[in-house]
């Protein structure tokens, strides 16, 4: 199974004209009455940007509360429509809410953001009974997936599932199952169709508007302009009849099966973990959500593994060796990991792959530190996770050191599978732990390491680690030395090409010029000519690479890369990249002060440049966010025919059209295919209804010159408000304020009201829980029998839970809670209510049921209870009059099947029927009723029936969630009297309890 993704892709030509926007007069945003915001320009601007982002009128969030990739819709980069979203956007949302929590003490927004992420983009059963990885329990870790080669052109697809190289063994599956009870991957799928614009729908959770989709599947040359959007849950309703979309990507002997499949972007999940590390450092202490970050980090280790679990470095001669465990781990963040399985009656299978290509832009040393170091505080629960991440931390730092050019920029990355097909490395290839150097890992249209954003994103994280280690006094370890060296060299290079209140001088091809008008083609300490431009900011957009690094032989032996060079080009005004760049400068500056007690000379330059850039950027705030106009040179590709569809393939999309359509053009034989080409708008006809389509089409008609392939009258210009970009800017103001100004929250104040208060009724008791309030020393619980009060204080506690036993059954109670510290008491929380009810009394008699669990995995696709019926009376019982019930939740109402695998009294004498409850109750919406035929005979006094081993499944083999089932108990591994499996004789309950 092949799966592949790509992230944000910048056009090669992004030289944008500067537009000066008059600064807005913005008032101080008050976070709340009990916490004043810090009175610095940076803190004020952070809170103002936060308000703009969260204001519904701005348009950043959907009706389901999901952040769009962009406010605007006509957009094609990696998300090929603005109202899609990515796991990247979600990870930035976490970071935004962490710093909001830091300033206001209100961490409820962070928890709500994580809840939304878990609900909509982590494809797990989040408690609604909908299984979004329904057959993952069928995964065989000894045979993770079937090999199919990657190719250099989309035209060479579909790729045959040949199995040419047998998969290695997955060493993580068993320990993840043991740790979490199942192997359902707790990672984000990278791409979400927020408003169901494609029209595929959410097959496995139809109550959600947002649907899982994917695009990139066909090799390194497949850009967004050449991809075919398709559903990640493919029941073949769309695509080619009886094949769906899979036959565009892989070729099998038979028609492809119905299936689900997801792909994560490792950098996004790592950024979410990184954000939770900073939340913890800044005072957040809710273990529920910190544990979720640990779990995400646990599963994120799959992003370290070679695509088919081949031994790292073994394919240098073209003959890979299947890995037997951790020897298949790159210990680097590869581009993705993917997993999937079957749908329908024959869907009892699953697969998993890693990725063989590691890009420098995807590494996250802060996440690796948080997940491996005791001081990081987020070591996952699996037994080998902490050590894996410790190895990865060192490996990532070595990776950056190995890839740092002579100038200071970071080169592309490495692959464990040359050309995506485990080909022999070309002679003279530089290697890193046996992996081959590649200047543009994963994609080439445009080359993946040409965009300057792929510098600012990762090095900002290295600068964070430098600061973290310096602050805790670790200034002698190899990790510290590498983090400092990489960051210092990179800052020294990049600052020469970044300007505030000046405009760099360039030529028509985007090369920086010196005072003599000569191109600056690399080298150290260049002197770029500039002109005065008050209020403007400029930073590079693109890079050109030459040479290669030396083969890695360890940090102690590394002498630099005198044969690896970069040419820096195309000054532009990308606000998102600016945000990351400012944070890199800020953390580096703060790190120099933490290390030496005061800013180094370069640290002071970084601090001052940060301030100047932030001040200049604020002038571009248009009331919705910080943005500039972009000239999109690449948008002629909306109209060009370049989406390859193989000959004989025809299918429906979710937007109602048939592809390839009647106006497709023949494909180019030199690219290796036999088929046709369609355009972006042929594949996605709904784009022609976009409000900006007429502008783009008119611009293309009047300005695009098909002969010269130039925009004669200028490229189309768009103003975009990308969510991640705005968060990058907002957090840049906050981090500068926190690290340089030394501010943030003002002096301690009274806590906020407890959030997420919940009341659960029991028998003559009510249990209350709530989220901890920052700064609270104690909590007061108040109760009333009238909604709205007045309330009476019933307890003062120091923990975030209380059990109220002073209540009477069948009476409704209303509760509020407040938080207190030495400076005051919060307002009351939102009211919650509960009505305690007497527990039912189980029937007792001479005939009882004994139970033991047959399968302790609560999340697989079968339920396996084992029973014995015991006659403790003095008379025989005719078994044809006996019935036994097992209560459970169906978790997705489908037809079900009953099996009796073994019964001492004869399997043919045991029958089962499924009964749906008229009204669902806690722990059950169905019961299985087991009865006995006449051949079962009678049960003598003092005897038992012996084993009755039964099993049930849904006909589509989707998973159950037994963890909350009334009759299920995974601790009962040997036969135990079990009152939650009631018995009936002549339809009268004689044993046990109904829910």
C-alpha cells in the first residue's frame, strides 16, 4: 500500500511588491477581569491578534470549530482549497492557546482545542461509538505492508503491488497494544475537507461535516497541480466503478478492496507535542491532556521508520535487508507515516508504512527533548519510547550539523530508499548513518528545500532547544554544543538577507546585489545594497543549492562543509515565515543571555532585529491579521492540462463530474505513461463558482502569454489570511514579550472559575469533577435543589474532585464550584446538575452465571465472552427454559452475527439472538440473549454446563468499543460469579442485574 503527502509548497517565484498599510489604532484587549494583560507593545499585539483570530467575523473557523487553512478559498498550495485544513493548522492552534493560557491563566481554550483535534482530525473513536480505524486490530506487525515502488513521474502510476522486497518487522505494535489496549494510531491525518467541499462525505462518522481526504500519492514530481483529490475512506461510491480511487495509485491482480487509509505529517504532531511541553513549562498541569500529548509522541515514533521497515542503510547497493526491529528506525522524523485497512465484509485486514525520506524541515528537537528527558516531562508510557526519543534527539542534532552549509543554511536531507525504489546509491554519494544525501527530499515541483520557510521552521526549534539547555545550565553536553553551533551559524548567515525599514536591491531574477551592482552568490558576511523603506520588512523566499556535505562520521570529527553552498534569493514578505524567523532570533538571543548572563554580540543583534521586524510587521495588520499582497506566478496552472489519468480509467468525483472528462488531452509519452491530462478545474469544477474565479480567469485571459510563459500584464495578486501564518506572527509577539521583555502575566491574581465541571449521579451520591484552575489553592463546592440557587456550601477541597454523599435518591441537585487562593476567590463555575438514583437490586437464586473474558482488547471487531451456568440448588433445571443475557453497546448499528465456537454441551445446542433496547441505557443499547435447544438436556443439582465459548461480530467487521459495556470486565480472566450477566428461567429473572 502506498500513501504519501506533501505540505505547504511555495511558488518558486514569490517576489512580492510591498504595500504600505496604515497602522491601525488598536486598543488593549482585556483578557478578563481577574488578570490584566502586560502593558508592552508586544503583549498588546499578541492579545489583539488572538482576538482577531478568534472573532467569528474574521472567518478563520468553521461551524464545527475547525481552523481553516485560510480565510480565503481560491488557493492552491498543499491544501488545494482555502477551506480545507491541515494537521499543521491544528498544531499551530495548540501553540496559540498555550500562550493565551500563559497570559490569562485560562487553559480551557487549550483543552477545547485538543478536544476538537481529537474529534475531527485524529481518526479514533473519541467516545461517540464511531470507529474510524475499524480493522486496525487485524494488523500483522510481522508483515506490515506490500511493497510498491515510487516513480519519478505521476504518469508512471499506478505502481504494482509487487512485494519485491518483503517488509521488515514492526517492533512497536506489541508494546503499544500492551500500553493502550489497542493499536489504533493516535496521530492526526494531515488533510481535512472542513466543509465537505469535495463532496465525498465522512463515511465512518457521518455526523461530522468535515471529511478525511488526501491528494499526493504519485511520486516526487507530483505537485498540487498534478494531484487527484480522493476520500480517505473509500467504499468505491466515487472513483472508478468497483475500484474507487485506489487504482490510480496502485495496481493489483484483482480489483482493489474497499478501504480506509490515513497519512500523518510528522512535523505537525511533533509541533502539538512541542506546544504541550511549553504549556507544562508555563504552569499548565492537567495530566489528562499532558497524557494525550505523551500518547501522541508514543505513536509518532512510527514516523522514524523506513517505509517498508527495511534496515537503515542496507540498500546502498540496491539490495535492502528487512529489518528485525529497531534496526529499521532512522531515528529522524521522516515525511510521514500511514496506516489503513479494509471496509466491508472482507475487510479484516490492515497495514502500516513509514517513510524512507527525512527532510531537515520536519525535525523537531524540542519534541524529542520533551519526550525523552525527565526535565522535558512528557516521556510516553511505552517501555522503549523514552530511549527511542533520546536517540532521536541526538540523531536530529547530528542531522542539522551534517546538513549545515558553509554559509550556514541547512541543506535538504537524506533517504533510505534511493528514487523511492531502494536503488543502489550513485557513486560518491554522501551518507548519514548509511542514508544517502539528497538536496530535495520527497518532492521536486518546486524543489522541497528551496523555500526559506523550510529554514525558519526547524531552526526556530533548534534555537528553542539551545535556550532550554542553556537555561537549565547544560552548557557542556554534545547536544548543547550542536544546538548552539547550528543556531549561531544559521543566524549569522540569515540576518544578512533580512531587513526592517530597508528594501534590499535585487536584479530581475531575484538575486541580491552588492553596492557595486554585482550578484551575491553565497559566501559569508555579504553586504547587500539597500534603500530606505520605512515600515517595510523583507526576508528571503528562495535558495539555490550546490555541492554536498561530507559523509558523517560523528560530531567530534566534523570540520564543516566547505563543499556545500547556498545562494540566497528573492526577497519577499511572507508574514508566516517572518513569525518563525523572529522566534528563532528571539530564542537565540534569550539563549545567549541564559548561557552567559548577558546577550552576546550576535544575540544583541538578533534581539534588536526581532524588535524592528515586529514593529514593521504591525503596520501590515488589516484588522483581520498581518498580511501582504502576493503575486502568484504559478496560478496559470489552474488552466493547464497536467493532471494525469491513465488510459481506461474513468470515474465520478464527489462534485458530480466525471474524470478525465471529454476535453482531456493526450499525455506525454516521454513521461512514461499512456493516458490523458486534465486541468485543476476539470478535476474540481466547483472552483469555478469561487468569488475570485472570474478575476483569476480574466487575468489569465488578458495577461498570460502561452508562448513566453510569462504574465505580460502582471501576475494575479491575492491577499491571504492563512491561519498558521497569523498564529506564527501572534506567537512571535508573545515569545518576544516573554523572553526579551521578561513579562507575560502580571503579578499573581485570584484564579478563574473552574472549567469543565461535571456531575455524575450514583446511588445516594453525586461525584463532581473539574479542570484545575491555575493558581488555585482550594475549591468550594456549593449545592442547591433549585436551578440558579441560592446555593449552600457543602465542601472545601484541595483536589479537583468531590463526592457528595449527603444527597437523597430521586432528587435533582444543582452544583457550582469556585476556586480560591490568598488573593481572592473566583466567580462561580457554570451550573451542573445530577439526580442520584438507587441502584437496582440483583436477583439471587439457585442458578447463577459465571463469566470470564475471552479477549481483553476492548477495541477490536469481535466480542468474546465465555460462560458457565451453575446449578447450586437441589433440583435439576431444564436448560431449554434458561436464557442468559450479555449487555453491550453496538458502537455503530450494523447487522450482527452470533457464533458458538465451543460448548461442552454441544455448540449446536446453543443459540443466540440480538435484541436492541427500546431506549439505550448506560453501558448498553443491545443485549445478546443466549438460549438452549432441547438437546442440551437438563443441568443436574450441583453441576455446571462447562465452557460455553461464544463470539459476536458486525457483518461489516467494524470495531466495537467494549470499554464502557455493562457486561464486559477485562479483569475477569478466570471464571467468576457475574451478576452483570443476568439469567432467566421461564422468562423470569432469577440471577443478576439488568443495566
